[in-house]
């Protein structure tokens, strides 16, 4: 009698979450719960950070967080599931960089470089956003950006973004 094991490959997916509408901290907690239900186990989560709005600055401050998720799903299926999660929490897309109940971005997927009309991995703005780099550095300082070939720690220390990011 032989036993067969089936191994499923889990991908390491780094996500960024943010909210500046409603109960922002509760929105991020709800996002983690839904990510664990729909996508995979959240194995690391950064502290939450308060940040002034980036891009379109005439709006309330954001609360941001980064997560490491282990998932069996493809990047496009994860994106579809994240859009569903955002909708469940109450996101309505009406303005680029505008206020939002929840925003969830895929930052990295393993060491994959991936581009379609709807998704680019790594996220193209990581190195320009302190509100992503600070929490990401907390959970993955030695992760190396697959295109820029620099660690998150190095990217944070060299970014030109001077936006204040306050740990809550």
C-alpha cells in the first residue's frame, strides 16, 4: 500500500491596503478577514500607519497596512477576488486617487514580473510611495524587488517621497 501526497504550491503575495473613508481601521481589519476567506492565509501583517493622501492631496488622511499572503491562486484570479472584497467592504470606483473605503493593491507575487492591461506586478509605484515602503519594510525588509534589484529596506531609505508616515 502506497500513500500519495499532493503538494500545492503556495505563492507569496504582498498586498497593500488603505482606507480614508468610514471607519478606516475597521475597514482594514475586515479586508484581512475577507482576504483570509477568499485568497489565503495572511502570515504577516505590518502595523497600521496614518498617512496624508498621496496623488490627490485634498482629502482625509489614509490608514495603510501591508500584508504577506500565502495563496494558491494566480495573479489575475487574486485581482478578481480583491475587487470582489473591495466591493463587499463598500468601495465604489469613481475617481483615480480619490477617497475610498478600501483599496487593496498587489505589490509582489513571488518574484514574478507580470503585465496585462489590468494588472502590473510588481506594482509600478512601490519605490515612489513611502506609505507602501514603510509598512512593507516592517514585514519584508530583505525582499528584493525583481526589477529594481534592491531590497525594500534600500528602496525605503532612497525614495524621494517625503510624505509623513506615522505608525499607529
